[in-house]
């Protein structure tokens, strides 16, 4: 809706230039749009960067731990050390299917067994250098594992900046709305076109607006049947006020079998999202929705003690 209004106003400057203080309010409106767009882009960069780093570390740790496990297994079989063999018998599939916490535990176990027999394992290709590398990967992976939660803080800051952009844009459009009334009679085509551009149009059968996942913070598994309530923020103007008045209740959505959810129709603006499931602590988050862009919301729920 913002972009449609911006394009319309920019295309008819012969009329807008005669409106008092229009350029001042239009500049503020564009500043708001820029803030929304840059915050949205930063969210995408933050999320993809966090995920890529952790994924790469996981792959490296699995490869190094599996290599160490295979070599210790060979040593244990040659020496007929059945106890050691059972303690390090991790397949590549075991490591790939492990949760983050399990993978760290398995890797530490392998590292410990190698350390205990390192003097005898040199001829099997295990050295102090390979041990140091495995140890570093374990530490780096442990540090990276909670990073998505830390990333949520960065995402929240970006969302707050985006919300400010919505407020700036709405306040500027409120002023421009008042100015356009001046030419309601003298420029009926312009007036009618502007009012059409300002209409809030639901995305109905259009592209996806919001997608995300809700998972168990302990296991990482997706949670089915979680209720997400999207409530329009009350600190906005114009558009969000119209959104709030268009529905007497917050939009509610439930997660599917693997914890995922999609929303196709949500009015542009910022929302407070309350996430609830029996047996878990509620989570309250904020999300900003921009027409033409996909917003994501991933939530981890912690079980009640």
C-alpha cells in the first residue's frame, strides 16, 4: 500500500507541488519507507548468516568426529578392546541424525577416548593436531548453537526499527491526506486516484505474507497445534488503526504437524504475536509485515517445569 501511494504521488508532482508543506511530509513518508525496507533486508541477512554459519560448523564437526570414530574403532578391533569399541561406535548416520546437543556429546566422547589412547593412535592417523582441531570444532559449534536465539535479539531490534518506519510513514500520510482534501473539487481525477491508492487491500489469494516454525526449545522438534495470535499494534496510525477496526478479534493460526505455519492474508503493519501451547510457557513476539515481502517468525517454546 505504501509503495502504491508513493508511486501515485511521485507521478503527479504537477499537482502535489502546489500543496502547502507537501514536500516536507512527502520526504518524511519516503524516509519511513526506506527505514522499513532497510530493516526488512537486515532481518534477512541476519537470519541467513546465522543459519549458514551453524550449518557449516555442524558439517565440519560431523566429518571430523566420524573420522576420529572410524580410526579408534579400527584400533579397538585390532587390539580386541571391545569396551573401547562399544564406546566409540558412532556411524556417520548417528552423527547426522543427532540433535545439536547429542552431536556435541558424541563428539566430546570421541575426543575423550582419542585423548586417552593418543600415544597408540598416531599410526592410525590421529595426532595432537587433529585432536586440537576436533576440540576447536566442538567449542565453536557449542558457541554457535545458541546463536539463533541471540539472533532473535538482532531481529527484534530490526523489527522495532521497522515499526518506527511504519509510524513515520503513517504520520506523514495522515498529513498528506489532509492536504489532498484541498483539491477534492478542483482536481477530481487526482483526488479519486489518490484515495484508491490509499485503500488497504487484503492479500486474499495472493502471495504468502508470513511463514514460520514453532519448535520445542529442548529437542528442536516441531510442535503441532500451537496457537499464534496476531494482534495489530496500537502504537501505529492510519493503516494499523484501520486494520484493528476491520476485525474484532486477533488473527489466530495453528501450527501443522511439523510445527510450521503460513499466512496469506495479513494487512501491512506491525503485530504483537502471542504463542501458546498447553504445557509450555507463552512467548510474546513482534513481527512487521510489508506488502510484497515474506516475513518470517520462528519461535522456540520452553516446557513448564
